[in-house]
């Protein structure tokens, strides 16, 4: 799902059978983070961190705990950037060396409509109009959910570079459909506030990719080095 959206330098590990076996257990440092969590939350927390440690192994990095930093963002080993996502029946982690990418963000969501009222709180008027046109041309995808996922991926790529919140209204996202495959494409997020400084430059937008299949929509955003 996500691996095809990211460069080959990114280590991606995905899991669909969250009730299965074979996942790495939580490390002692991680246990307090879910000590009072319900069973579903604990299972997803465990599986997504197992994915993260498998991704570390792919990069030749000794497996380490993934703890929560500012605003709950995951804290990665030195020299790595990463992102995690989980929803019903799916977990994934993507890690990359900071020498290859400055940052990345990934997100997966069920391919269903957003709850009533949510779109109005996350989308700009121009985005709503573009979603309307997409729905007319390609009615088989829940574009509101895809936009929400894209906003999540943009934020996950933004926050490690800035340490600042990015509001839904501060990125204007345009979704483009692949003419050869209507269930995948690209996205561009124009930043409506000053962007982070990356290798001496200040990007005005983030680029990403998306796909929709197997009942999910997924998005991935990467911030390249200069």
C-alpha cells in the first residue's frame, strides 16, 4: 500500500493481520505509554512499533524503543526520519536516513466518507470545489477521506522540521489522478504559512503520492534534501 508511494531509500513495513502472531513485543520503555489503554489501542500500538523496528532492521539500525516526543510525535533514533500510521486492520511504519530525505509523513484511512461536518472543518473552499469535481469524474473513491489523509501526511512531514503545529487551513492540497490508473496519483500541498528551512532553502510546498485499494486510501509526503 505505502511502499509503492515512497522512494526506494525508504524502509517500509506494513501489517494487515493485526490479530496474528509474529509481531515484536513492546520494549520495557514503551509499556508505560499504553499501561491503561484498551485492548484495541494496545494491539495497534504494539503492531505499529513492531513495524517500526522491522524497518530499522532494514536500514541496518539496531531496534530501539519508539517513544513519544512533543505533541505525541514519535522520537526516532539519531540519523533517521520516520512516520507511522494505523487504522482498523492496517498498520505501517516508514523510515529513512536523514542523508536521503529531510522528512516524510504517511497516513492510511478506511476508504469511506468522513463523518458529517468534518470536511467543513479541515478543507478550504478551493479544496472542496476540487473534491466536487473529482467526485463527478471518479465517483469510486471517497475523496474527502483522501484529502483528510493527505493533510495528516503533510502535518507528519512538517512537524519534525518545525516543531510547530500546522492547521488544516494552512496547507492547500491539490490531488491529481494518474491517467493510467484512476486509483492512484500525486498530490501537492501549497504551504500558506512560511515553510521550514531545509538545507538553507525554504520550500513553499510539499509533494506526495496517493493510492486507493483494498478498502483503504493511503498518502505519503516526502521532503527532499537540497
